[in-house]
C-alpha cells in the first residue's frame, strides 16, 4: 500500500470543471485529461524520489514506477478504443 506521501486520489477517471461540477458522463476528453494529469504527477514524484534516493531500484521508486505503468497502460487502452 502507498504511504500518505505518495497517495494520489482517484476520481473515477473524472475531473471537476472550473465550477466544481463533474463533467457530463459521456465527456471522454475530461476523463482523459484527468488521467494525463495523474500520469504527469506520478512521473514528477518518481523523478523526485529518484533524486532523493539516488537509485532506480529503491522500493519507493519501484512502487511509483509501477503505478505510473498502470496509468500509462490505462491511457493507451482508452486511446486505442478511440481510433
């Protein structure tokens, strides 16, 4: 399980609009943007951890890397369904 420092909340693939409301259920672009944001945050965390720990094989770096892999796979699956 992730420690509190590395937990990223999941919004079911949805993001909130500027008004704080959820986008319409069929709004695929809003969900994809949220997933892209999660990927960016995870990558930044992984890079930060690597710098701190000076190791690609530390447990924390591997944990974030695994989460990043899952999110990238999810993104690619959604993208392939589109086209």
